[in-house]
C-alpha cells in the first residue's frame, strides 16, 4: 500500500507539474485509478463522498471570501489608505518603499494574490517610474508583504492545509497570528532597508514630490480624494468579520455567507446590480471551489484506502529517532525552498499529509506540522515560486525578470520564515 500511495502521489505530481492535465482532473481521476489497482472496487464511492464532505466547509469559506473581498475592493475600501500613504511619502523613496509594504499588507487581506498584485502595483508603479525608482524594489516588497499575509484563513495555503489535515481554520491559524504579525514587522523593516538604498541612489526628490499632482501621479491620487460611498459601513463590517473569525463566534463558512449577504444588500440594493456584482467575481470563485471539491476525492481515497498510513510508516523508518521530535522545525525551514520545486497543490495535497502522518508517529500533532508548513511554504515561498501562476502577474506588471526578483528577495524571504518560526516556537505554536 505504501508503494501504491507513493506511485499515486508521484503520478499526481508529474501530471500537475508537467502540465499534462489540469489540477482538477488529476485530483478526480488519478486516485480512482490507483484505488482500483489496489482492489477497492465499490468502496471507492464512499471514500470519495467522505472526502468531499470534509472539504465542503473550506470550499464554502473560500468561495464566499472571494465574493466578499471582491465586493470591498470594487467599493474602494482600501483606496483612501493608499492615497494618504502616497501623499505622505511624496518624493522620499524611503517613505514610498515603506508605504508600499504597508499598503500590500493591508490589501492582501483579500486573500487573492493576483488581486493584491494588481491593486498595489497599479497604484504605485506610476510613482516609482516618475521618481526613477527601481521596479524590482517595488516587486520585491510587494512579494514579501503578500507572502506574509498569504496564510490568512481564506487564503490558498491555509485552505489547502485544512483540506489535507481535516482541520479547522482556527486550529491552524489562531496560534500563528503572533508569528504572522512578526512577519509583517519584518517586511516593514526590510522595506526600510531597501528604501534607504533607493534614497541613497536617487536622493529625496522634493520638487517632484511637490508636483505629484500632474500626469499619472494625479490619476493615482485622485482615485480617493473623498471617502467612497458607504466607506465606514464597509470598514466596520470588515473589521467585525475578522474579529468574529478570530474569536470563533460562529463557524467561519457561515460568517462569510452572512457578511457577504449583508454587504451585497447594503451596497447594491437593486437586485440586478447584486447579480452583476456576483457575476463579476464568479469565475475566480468557481475555479477555486471546484479544485477544492476535487481535492476531496484525492484526500478521501488517500485516507480511506489507508495508503497514507502505510506511507507514513515507511517514512518513519527512514527518519532518525533524534530528528522525529523536531520535525516541525525542519518542515518550517525546508518548506520555503521546497516551494520552488513543488506547486502549492502538490505540496499541500501530496507531501503535507505524508509529513503529518510521519510526525504523528513521533508524537507530533499533525496540526503543528501544518502550521510549520505554512510558515515556510505558505508565506515566503508563495511569491517567488515559478509554479505559482500569480507570480507572473506580479513580474508582468512590474516588467521584471523572475530570476532577478528571486536573487533580490530570496534572502529576505527566507528571513521571514526564520523570524516567524522563532516567534512560533516562543509562543508554542510549534514545539521545540
């Protein structure tokens, strides 16, 4: 069974990473074929249904979070903050780079990497060009900020980890909130260092800063000269949603459904406008949710056939006893470079379940392995991996080379993992 399981995951990784088939098709068909080879026959149906049932809450949460934050972006919730930071920065490259970090950290609350890249780069690139600042610095700081915020419950990595481990978002996310905040501070610190280099290179351009009301800069600043309609309502609703999510007042999927329904009703009282708003983000919702439900088939068969148990036993036999208890630290450190080899789906659905089961054999809670994986792969690996499609949105908008971005930011990104891992160890989110 262990051999069959490794062959199944290897086939899945090959098909996905070589782009022979889509992730959805690989999730749905590969496990069925290997379960049939294993002689499970009619038992497969129940395994698949059990797997789909486990991922349904995650699919609902992700789907409605896309609709909710898409609505908030469309209504300009983040525009006033972006404008004020840009006005404050004026012609000082140091302030502009630090403002870039803060803007990215806030905008990344939408949980969609591509949307974060589009919003931040579109708003800031004209200023970088106007002042002669490096587009590579812009891309690097945005990548770091988006990476740290990528582990929020409605983001891709945590959703995948929830599916793989059958865990609640609060189990994985709440204990690593201090680590995420430390990561955000680290990003601002790095932006200060990179900003000082930009300031040293081109100086403070006060004249250009004073005349920023012309051309492309004016277009950026004018987008939020006054607060958008229903700004305070949307802000209070979003803050309330995040607080309720962390406090676990009601189940997270229900929170997003209710919050989106309220936001849609208040912002778009007309039924036709409501339908148009839903339709504008429907494609993103469908793409993500269908993949999650298909992943339920993969994880359901992996667990139901006991392949995952057999694979874990074989891995445990290869791991030295002295290392087994420290597996979370090892996973946290190596998962960042592994993100350059494994796609997010391959890592979380193929590798993480095996690592978590192996850890369990050494007395390590699988949830702690999941948290460790998020600290490396979910945060700092996400914005640099060529296997993550949204990265190409970032480098395309900034017109920079992926290799140049990796060379400039890899060290700082790995630093994020180290800082967050240290804080996670100090707070007990992962064991020493």
